[in-house]
C-alpha cells in the first residue's frame, strides 16, 4: 500500500482569537493543524486525497459553514466534518448532520469534548481510507482472474469442495485444484481466510464507521 498523507485538522473560524486558541490546543496533543479565516481560503487548500478532519464554524462571511460543507462534498472531499457554532439550534444541527457532519459542538467549546471529537473523527477517516485502499487493491487483483478462475472462486466462497466444483463445472477435480492454486497466487493470499476477506472487501465492502 502507498503511504497515506499525514492526518491534518483543518480549522475554519473567522474569529482570529478563537482560531488561534483552538489551533494551539490541538497542537498540544501532537495534531497537525492548518487554520483558515474563511471557507474560500480552505477550499483553495483542500484536495480529495487529504486525510484528517475538518473543524468548521457555521456563521462566517462569504460562505456559511453549511455552504462550505456542501461544496466540499460536491468536490469529493470526504473529510469528517465537526461543526462549531455559538448560535446552535435544532435546525442547524439537523441540516449539518443531513449533509454528513459527524459531530456538532457549541461555543464556548469544551476542550475535552473537542479533542475527543477530533481524535475520533481522524481515526475514523484513517480506517475508511485504509479499507478503501485495501478494497481497491483486491479489486485490481480480482481483475487478473480468468473466467474459469472466477467460477472456481465463487465455488470456494459457497463452501464447495474441489469435487463438488468439478461436478458443477464439468471439469476434473485436479483441474479445479490447479485453478485454485492459480487464483491464490494472483490474489496474493495464502489461506482461505485471507481469500474470503479479500473477496468480501470487494463484493460486500464494510459499512462506514460511525463516531
């Protein structure tokens, strides 16, 4: 696997004092922080491959936090978003979660709650990226299989023995064993458990984590 980018907390708040205080707090626990005064500056910086989380104030000039959130999703940026506001209400909270926010914090921010939310969101994003990369590699390896090897693989996933697969496919049991050995080599697995995990990562990807 390629090495993932270093996790970063992207912090957006138009209040410089709040922005500086939160950036300092996050840095004290070893988190890399990039701070911005508005959503426009953030969007110039972010790329779909970035890893970490986004701390986003709702009420800002130019673009509101909810507008920034919607635009980032449209661009394919999948950073977990933690919404911050000094004017929290049920409607804002509902809209933020509908657009994919993972948490909603009211100002003044509780330091412990903030750190826990950021660390949880960052871990979640790293796991999602690792699974996505593993799934992509497994899909690429599955593409190497011949049609017959795919049929043999399907039999393996259904729990068929070599003799059962041979009878169903109309080939010899030794031929089935040869195909099995070939698909193990192409998929770069060494056990049935590894094979099943690789197969299921493609056919039935695990559901996203929830904070």
